[in-house]
């Protein structure tokens, strides 16, 4: 199965493979992020009969830049969509109230048969730039859910939380690679 645009050109993970020897639903279900009003095609190659069933869930996409970032309280779960063939990211603003470390949890329903077509969450500094070490985590149809303890090491090898100082930070959610798309949930907390 391959997701294609209105010109029947591949825009998702190519040749996703289903194996009927598995019981887990992730071997039979894929989630795609698509735009309202657009035409999409599925290219199907099969060795036997195939039945395809679709369902649509509307999700708004409002927080597409750092300036438009949605304020997100600790331990609150939000959901969003990453659109196929679209570089637009979702932005969230977090306020760390004390000198504590940050843990981000992301879960995703995506397309693709491996963890290379996942959805990525990156912790950003208040200036919108990513931290250089251990800056992101991701989830996909394979990894299901991931969480990040953002850590940095000092000159002696001791680890500290990247956001160990109180202040405003951002979380940028985007496709892991150009084939990635789908639905995600995200939350953060201090520890």
C-alpha cells in the first residue's frame, strides 16, 4: 500500500507491507495526515484479495509557528496531525515553574513499516533553537510511544536536565522524515 497525491505520485512511506501472520492491529492499521478538500489515492499491490476500510477524524492545525505556539500545561495531553508531504510543524509553549528537568511523552499513529516514518518532538530554547544534545524523541507505528528525559553532560560527565532552569521553552512537533505523517498525542511534565 502506498499513499499518493492527486497526481498519483507517492507522498507517504512506499510499499507498506501487511503480514497476515500477526494478530496486532498495528500490522493492519495505518494513519495518514491529509488535507481537507484534497484528493488522495492508495496504490495497492497484493498477492491475494484485499479489503480496505477508511475512517476520517477532523483535527485542526492552528499552531504552525513559534509565534502561534499553543500554551501547554504540565501533564495535559494534546493531539495533533502531521500532514503528508507538508513541512509545517506544530508548536507548543511550556512554562517550567522551577529548576527541574523536563520529560516529554509522545505517542503516534502513523504510516510506514518501521520507526523511520515517525513523528518527532523537539525541546526548543526560548529563542526557538533546539538544544544540541539529546534534543528530540519520536514515536511511530512500530515504537508506539516514546519519552525523553532531556539530558546534558557537564565537563565531569555528570548529567543534568536540559531545562534545569525555570523559564519558557517550546516543543516543536514535526515529521521525522519526508515520508512521515499521521496523528500524535503529546504531554510534558517535570521530574
